[in-house]
């Protein structure tokens, strides 16, 4: 079972690579590959062929996948990158900030 510390919709900060220190929202998660796609980060150029008659091809800019270990969730309360902890509340397991204890 492959699980990630980030989920779709989380606000994250990139901790290494060309976009180090930049924030973005997680658009997609791929636990099997251990990768995530972050909005506006890791922009790559894709060469696209026209599929139908009349459709244009060309070079398209798109977000590329990042390894999940290269991003950290940002706590909404303290606005800092944090590790994820877990707590039980009302028989439900919730994710919490390791720095301030706020729920993610």
C-alpha cells in the first residue's frame, strides 16, 4: 500500500529543484509512482501533434510531475512548511501540523 503525505487540493511548498521555495496547489496525486502535480510548478514543454484535421499542433507548456518527497504541505495556521502528524478525533484519523498542532 503506497500512501503519500500530501493530498489533492493541499497547499504545498517545493523544497528542492528549480522551483525551490515556491508554493502551489496539488492538482493530482499518483501514490503508485510517488509523484504529484503542483499547479504552476515544474513547467515542461510538450510537443503535441494535431490529432484531427483542422486541429493545431505545436509546443504546449504544461505542469510536469514532481516526486512527493520534494514537496511539503504548508500549515494554514502558521503558514510554514511542516511535517504531517496524525491524531484521532471522534473516531476519525485527521492530519495535523507537527509545528503548531492545527488540522490540515
